[in-house]
C-alpha cells in the first residue's frame, strides 16, 4: 500500500471519529482557555445507577477502612482518576483542610441523540474549591458547586466515591448529559498486576465488615435502627455488583469491589457508633450466652 493511500485512509478514520463525538467546554466566570486534552476516552453510561496508583500505593485496607483524611488526599493529589477506571478525568490537590478540583472532564451522551457521545471540560481561571462537609457516612466528604452538575465525593485510599445521582447532569449548550456517580479510580488496565494484593485487602475488608455487622446484629433485638441496618446489609452485595460492573477489567482485579467494601465498613462503623452503648440488660444477656456456650463446650 502506497504512502498517499495510507494517509487517505487515516484521514477518513479521523473524520469518522470526529463525527461520532462532540466536545464542549463549560467555562466558569472569569475562566481562562482550557489546556489541550490527551487521548479520547470511552463514553459513560448516564442511565446506569450507580491515576496511575496501584492498589499497593493506594494503601487503605480493611483493618483501617476509614482511612484518615490526610492519607486519603495524599494518595490522590495530582493523580488522574477516571470514572469506572476508563472515562472522564478528575484530578484534585490539597490536604484534609483544603481541597481543589484542578481538572474535571465529564463524558456522556447527547441529549437530542443518545447515540452520540460527548465530552464536557469544566475549566476556570482558578481551580474549583471543594468544601469539607464532615463524615456523614464514615469517610471524609467534599462538595463542589460545579455549574449544572454539583458534585460531592467521599475520599478512599487511591479513589473517590461519588454518590449516584437521581437525574443526569444536563449541559444544554453542549447538548450533553452525564452521570458522574460511581467510583473514580486508576485506569483499570493498570491494576491487573495488583490483583493478588487486592484480593488479600478485600478479604481483610470483608472480615472487618463481618465483625461490625455481628455486633450490629446483636443489637437488632432492642434497636430498630440496628434492625434496619441488618436489612440494608442484605442488599449490599447486589448494590456493590451493580456499581462495579462497569469498572474496567473489574473481573480480573476486583479493585472497585475492594474500595466499595471499605466504604461500607466505614459506614457501618459510623452507624454503630451512632447507636450508642448497649443497654445493661442486653450486655448481661450476651455475657450469659457466652458463658453457657463455653460451659457446654467443656462437657464430654
């Protein structure tokens, strides 16, 4: 094949790609031009509910699933995070006191034609500030007032968990709608080599979750809040699978399931603390049960 003919084919391919994707830039007040973006990213799936750092670098484990804010931010600062490890771009910087969103690129589908994918770059003259709103579900949570798409995220080791939104974010000027909810983490392909480590970390997280749940179950008899938590936990596995099914190469490394489990551990620990101490009668009852169990085990 001659060089001119090869170039002609390349030109046709480039034109086809350009026709199937639209890009728009949402400029905040006083914004400066956006920097050029790199490679194209895969489209997100707004209709679903739902970094180059390896799992080892990310660091959070089941034994310390809450992860201190400083440790969480330190593992994220400057790292490119992608929704489901494959689309968009979210990059932050700062510490536990002050966090800014330096880059935010959202991938979605056309409003008028859902078969068309679109990319919206959120840029501003200064980085977007994210406000710390405490730990409502056990992890540090930050909120950022992004035009047309207010966003909040919980900080995990090496990843950010964005709550699922009821409705998609719609950018009318760009004819684009996006759904940023889900796990923003490292490129899924970069995690394959850490699969064995991730399996061990998840086992530790599952064990921690089981211990906390057992304590909550002991309280379910005299606490409606505890009983509600136990019922909610029955749906957790299915919810985790739904949230993580689109993470790139999840079936190979299981990174999303690990981080979501760690988030669940933090939530359960927080809810358990909110229940307060067990009643004296309950404590005595549980102590008696354990004593009977030990006595029965000693009999021949």
